[in-house]
């Protein structure tokens, strides 16, 4: 069988196990580590939302049109922009996301008040399996991102 190769952005038709066909676009190419075959992730529109099928083998994919070089039409682009903008992946973050991050940082700073900067950096490097029977403050510091720890130490002048 001829080895098919598809590139990201190509409009394709995916044939599912039940014979149903879905029109979509290739969004990523991966390699199955067991079979060493290429598998594809395909985005498609379902009821106005973008959905993704992962792990699609090349044998279940065919080009949507022979003359199509992988470009999206205006309808598909509009649908994708609306989806990604609604999720807040691009552009300005939503008010809820800002408030959530602010509350997380406030809780982290409050937990850090009773420790020195050296202790905080040491606690942050604690392996996850060693957090059993520790206080909430200790666990919060240990599981925080290192960038958040450094930001809090420098901004809020932790000892």
C-alpha cells in the first residue's frame, strides 16, 4: 500500500469505523511508538464547535478535494476564530482567568509569609511523594510553579 503523507492544514475526509465520513482539517502529525506509523489529529466542526479526533491512521484519511492545497475556507476560519477567542487562548485573558490567577498568587504569598526565601526555594524542590502529612501552606509552596515562587519572592519582598 502506498504510504500517504498529509501536511498540517490540509482539508481531509476521515472515515470512521462505522463508515461515517467527517470533513475536517489536519492539525498535527504524530508517530505511534508501537507501530511506528504516522497518525494524525483532525479538527472538525460539530454543532458550531471545533472538535478533534486524535490517532487517525493515514489509511482512514483521504483528501477532501484534489485541487485543495490545505487552505481553509472563510467559514472554517470564522468558526476557528470564534472557538479560540471564546476559550481565551489568544488575545486578552478573560476577567475570570485574571481573578483566578490573582487569588492563587494571594494564597501563595499568604502561605509564604512564615518561611524565609531559602526555605521556600527548598520546599518548592520537594518531590511530590514526600508531601504526605504536611500542612496546607507547605503543600501549596511545594506544588507552586517555580516562576510564581520567584515572582512572589521578588515582588512581595519575602525575607
